[in-house]
């Protein structure tokens, strides 16, 4: 290493003529320094030469030998390029300058001026302009040296400093003031001597005029001044700046504050701001606020110095009348808007005005600002809408009391108040049904997109925003609220049934058959407050949608979509050694996915997707595959929704999966949904599907041909918070598990519905019932994304519940000292759990922001952990090791110890016996 550094030092001295790097780099011009910083990707504090030198020296001191070589090669090349062109530039400059009879000094200045410009950019016009500039500069210096006047224009107009005598109040002092000479006739054609004589003559004239002006000003000052004492006047004149205009001399802030002692005085660039506390009545209430009056600085200085009358009270009163007129217009506009919002409830004018007055008067008196601020305007509307929501709820509850609670559809009064039209866009994957539904959504004035995944909600949000539509995003762990939004993109569980919109898209409605989440689709179809509801899904949902529409007595239109390109079964299975690029391998567990990656990583670049990964990581892995950074993608059935990928072939690795209870064969609808991802329209003309062995291939070929079994009633519905409160009052208990259990076992509904028993929710309820919490808090906790099968997540959940119970802040603590990527599958799982912890934390922060307030830290940590997972999926080998000796083992091994440890243990046991 020392030899290499020795060679580097020799190269440095050769480039910089014997100087070291820190001294030699000073000789580089600013343009080359900037290019060098860009080359090494270093951003200086600023682009002054000092800061650029400091940045490049720091980078050099920390750089490796190879980086230093690259820097020196860059400097050498640039200097060579510059040296090659310098002779051509000098020759061209000299040739062009001949036409203007330039002397040697002028040619030298021209060369300095154009030394960094390329030859082809040096033109006759530029040379002429520069020579004129150089010669005028010489003329300025020559005339200034002999006359003391600095000529500022080609017409001979100039400026100079001169000391003037002031005699006032029996005091004599001198002030050096800037004076200006008049233009000189035919200045450019005069010789130097004539120019000088004319300039001196103009200078005397300017001095004489300034003296007369000073004398006139002093004589015009009144004996008894309205605003200023003699000391004030002397202070103003003695503190005159060189460039002060005597028509409006600068008045120091201390004197201004004495003159306007009843006001708060502040000085701006061109104006003086006077502020006073104004008391008056508004809306029958006493208010006090600051009135601000801005007066042009020159005008006010002149009025004060020359003792002119200033009528401020009149100006302040006019300002108050303007403010009053403006706030009345804004007030009336807000009243009108609130009447429109409350048209259903017929709220009287006095109630609305009183609602505004309470907030507005409080804001004016606290901030001392007499205006209806945008923030308070929105706050009033927000609280009024909350008030309206409660009033509507009260009205709906009164109406519901007349009906039976068993009529499930009547639990959604907003939807029932609309004449809804239902549309079912039915078709297989890759048929364009969702695209068509989204086009309807984009054309609507207000709308809702409901997706099954946070990833899909985010994509919906981005598509709407890309088309210029104001949109908000709401998921269980993320909210991006646009106060002017007309549309909302949301995960389906986050649907707000209190809104009414023109259009709603409910994606993947075949999910009503999902044993854990199907209730969310049923509730959304029945309860979303939209004039037009567009549902997208596969053909097996048709019977279910018709059944629900019929029960709702709402118009249903079914539009069938066909797949845009064919899906074919491969002629034979393809084994793992012969996989072509653009293939997706489908496994059904995280362990199987990582095992396949371990097997194939030496031969292929791979993207990985499984359910435990966060949406951000799934999206990044999908991007790598989409953009060709990886050749194949290995995924679980998590690939079946939310990811549009350029997959040519899908290969199933198994024909069965563990569904949380048993290991069972894949259903035909699962196979068809996953297989449909092959052959993306516009990218591949045909999609292919098959298996990696004969058994799986035959099974897949059979399932692809099977007709989808229709989804049949009953359809599960879930208890909402109102149900919980109702049952709580009936049972007279705060025990959430008992309430949920009672609801599931006893609640009966009219129509094709059944109360859903959600085991996950009830398991969480068991945990929350061990703490002293309000029922509503327990309910929100039971809806949180908690992975109770993870010991780490469960322990963090207990910590968070304890914080809620004690009403103390729950800090988020990021993980420290992460390596570049995971060195084992266990470590990767640990980090995946940490990402789930962040999802839980963020979810709770929306309901309990005062407790879970470290959201910024959590979001930053999620970004860091997602990058770690992405790197791990790219680079980790996930080597399985023996638990005893640490030797590397085959990932396929079902044992926890290696053969060596097993045989050694076997011999030890044999000896004992």
C-alpha cells in the first residue's frame, strides 16, 4: 500500500509542478473544480472557490488509492484538453483584435477574459464588446484619478463624494454625500482633455446645487417642529448615509418609535409598518385585534422631517372598514356553504352563525388577527361536519328504532338514502375489467376506490393523482389526506360508511368468499354510499352479486370481459434446471420460496415475493423483475393480486398448500387466479402455465380446465362498533370477547347473511380484556394488524396496550447496527417482524396519536428495514447451519443437525450401551 501511495504522490507533483495536492488544487480554475466535484459526486456547502476547495480536499483525505488515481486522471485529461486548445484561442483572439488597433495590454486582457471559452465560441461581436468595456474602464479610471468623478454612463453622467458643511442650531459639522453630475453633450466624441474639463465644470455645478439644497432645507425647517426635537434633527442629519436623498432623509428607528409612541413600529425594505390594538364589536361580541398600516418609507420620512400633517386615525379607520367588509363577505360565504351541507337536517340560520361565531371570535381574540383565516375556515367546517355526522347519526338512529336491527341493509343509512346503481365487471385476470372501472371512477366528480391490499390502494391513489385528480390515501397504517380531495383510495376495511360519493370501485369482489376477510366485501357492497357502484371480479362471484342485488332491490348491470390474450398449458413440465427468463415459480410458504432461491441463485438473478414482506418490498422486487434486473420471480400466491408483471410462464412447484388449518389441494379458482398473471397483455402475446414435475403439471392442467364453482350464500358480515355498543348495553358488560362471542352466536339477520366469528379478532379481544380500557379502545385494538403467531409482535402489542392503559407515550425504538443484509433466514424473519411491528405502531397512531406519536421515526425505520430486506433478497444465500457445530447444511434437510454431529452422537449412544 505504501508503494502505491508513493506513486500517487509522484503523480500529484508532476501534475502540479512540484506542489502537493492541497496546494496544487488551488491552481485549478473554478470551472474545473466544479467539474471535479460532479465527477466524484461530492456536494460542497456552496459553490464559492473556498468551499469547493474544502470539499475536494476532505474527499481526497478520505479516499482510497483507486479513487485518488481516478481524480488525478480526470484532472490530467481536463488540463490536456485545455492546453490543446489554448494556442488556437490566443491566435484567434489576436487575429480578431487587429481590427481595433489593440495594444499589448488590451490583448492580454482579452486573452484573460476568453481563456476558458472554447475557440468556436469566441466571435468578432464578443471581442468588440469586450474591447469597448476594457477601454471604457480605462477611461473611467483615468477621469476618476484626475477629477474624482466616477463616470457611470457613456453620456458622461457621473457621481462623486464631497464633504458638505452643515450649520444648524449653532452647530457646524460636515457630511460626505454622494452627488451626481449631469450628462455631457457629445461626450464620446470629445478628446480626453475636453472630457476632463467638461466633467470638472459639471462637478462644480453639482456641488453648488447641493449646497443650495442643504441651505434651503435648513432654512425651511419650522422653529417649532411637529414631531422632532432639535436633537432629533441633528441626529438625522449627522447620521445621513452617503447615498441618502435630502428630500426624504433616513429617520432612525429610535426616533420613529418616539414619534409614533402609540404604535408598534417596524421597518421593511420600502415601507414603515405601524400597528395598533383596535377595539370594536363584531357579531355582538367585543373583540380586539391588531390593525396594520403600511406607509411608503420615502413619503413618511419626508412628511416627518418637513413637519407635514399626518392623519393616521383616518387611515386606520379606512383599514378597519376594509377588514370588516372582507370578513363579512367570508362569513356570509361560510354560512351559505354550511347551509348547503346541512340541507338534509334543516338547521336554522342562528345555529349556524353561532357555530361560526364561537370559533371565529375565539381565534380573533387569541391571535389578534381580524380575518377568517383559511385554517380556522377549515377547522369550522371540519367540526361542523362532525356535528352534522352526529346529528345525522341521531336522525338515522331514531329512524332505525322504528325498524328491526336484523334488517342488515338498514345499518347503512347513507347508502339506503341513495338510489344506487350496481355494475359487475366480470372477467378473468388480464381482461381489462379493473381498468374500465377505474376509467368510470376518474370521470366522476367524487369517488372511492376500495382494494384488497395496501399495495393496490397505493397504486389506485397514484393513478388518480397522475390524472390530476385530488385524492386521499387511507390504509390501516398510512394516511395521506388532501383536504381538497374529491376521491379516496383505500383498503376495503377502512371504508367510511358515512360518506356519500358519485362513484365507487370495489375491486376483487370474489373475495367475499374469503374466510377471514370476506365480510369486508359484503359490508362494502351493501353499505358504500355511492350513486354508482362498480364491482370487479371473476365469474364465480356472479351468483353472489345477483343474490345481494336482488335482496337490496337495486338495479344490477353485468358487463362481461374476455381475457385479452390466450393462456395455454405447457406441453410438458419444466424442471428447475431449464427455466427460461420471465418465469414465475409459485410456492406456498415463505420457507419454500427461500429454499428455491437458495437452489437457483447461482444460475439466475431472482426476485422474491411472499406474504410476510411489506408492500414496499414486494413493489421493489416486482420492479426488479419488471425492469429486467432479475430473470425469474419466485413467489407465493401473494402474487395473485396487486402486481402486474411481464410474466411469460408460470410454473407451480406444488399442488397443495397449508390454509391455516390443514394441508389441502389447490382449488381451481386459486389456480386460475394465479395462472392468469401469465402473458400480460401488451407485453406477451400468449401466457403459459405448468408445473415443475409430471404430478404437479397434470394437476394444474386439470384445474385450469375446471369450471369455477359459484360462490353461494350465506355471506359473512362482521360486528361494527355500533353492534358492539348495542350488545354491550344488552349484556351490561365491557368484556369484548363475551360481546363478540354473543354477536357471533346470537345475531340473526334477514337476507342471505350470517354473523361472522372472527377468531383473530376474538383472540386479540382475550388479550385486551386483561387491561383496564374503554370498550371503544378495545374494539380498535382488536381491529389492529397484530400477528399473534409472532412472539415478538405479541410482546410489543402488550407493551403498547399497557401504554394505553396508563395513558403514557409509547416511543418507537429503531433497531441499531444492521449489517448490509441478512446472513440467515432466521435473521430475515426477525426483520420482517420488525416491519410488522411498525405497521402495528402506525395503525395505532391513527386512532391514538397522543400515545403513538413517534410516527416520523417509525416511517424512517420502515424505509431502512425495507431496504435491508431488499438487499437480503438480492444478496443473501440463507445458508442453513447445524445447530451444534455450525456447519453449512443442505437447505432441503429436514434435520436440525448435520450428518457429522448425528453420527458422532450415534457412536456415543452405542458406547453407552
